[in-house]
């Protein structure tokens, strides 16, 4: 049986992004992306409890300036209906972040006013969002240089995960896929 997917419509979020200072621990997001954590595959999947977070790309090598389509999806792989409550609101609670080889975030989600967004997913149902990164940095809004980059799929902070049968589930506050490594030539 094929799963149902709620498609979230939109194009580039570059106009929505707001520059924010993001400190990234070198040992977590830095060169570790390029030292075995990442892969040059087209898909990265994280499964935790009833949720499957997936990051997908069409390819891993791009010409400088070429738009990069990044799809992030979240699916209920459990047998019961779940309700996810995010503590922030942005495009369905799922998004990608892009880091350069030194671990600095060069592109990703912007912050919207604090809100709570709830998503209810039936078994085998998911949400999906495709973002287009035009290789422009957040903040400076400049073309990124040629090189190697890591893309990860993420969820917003999860305030609660409720199962229709089991009740409130213990769950990590964020989900994040392993990175997909890309090259811009």
C-alpha cells in the first residue's frame, strides 16, 4: 500500500530567511560531516519511533550557481495516528540546513514569530516539502564558493508527540538526518 503524502507547496524560501548567528560546534557540525558521517548518496533517512525523517537530492554534483532542489519529508511509519506539536512554526516543521566544509551554516531556515503548529499523521501518512537553494548564503546573500557542502534534514523542536493509542511518547526534541555531501564545481 502506498503512503499518503501531504505536499507543502512553495518554492525558494530565500526571501523568508532571516540572518541569525548560529554557533556550530566544530566537533559536531564541522569536519565530522566530511569524516565519515556524510555520504554522497541521494537519500538520508533517520527513523526514530513512529517517525521517519528523510532528506533527498536529485544528484550530489552541481555547477556553481545551479539551483539545488532539496526535499525533506516526515512520515508516520507506526500503526496508529500520531500528533506532533512543534514549538515553532515554519513550513510544516521540516527543513534543510546547508553547511560548508568548515562547519559554518551557509543556508537554512529563517525564524518566524513563535507559534505552535500541530500536525496529525495517520499511519503511513507523511508531509513533504521541496526547497530550492540557489547557492546564495544567508545574511550576506552572496554566491557560495566552489567546494564541498553538507546538507541535513531537520525538524523543528518537538514539544510533544502523542500517539492515539499509547498517549504521550518520550521523544528527542529535534530530529536530524545524517548529512548528504555535495560538491559545487
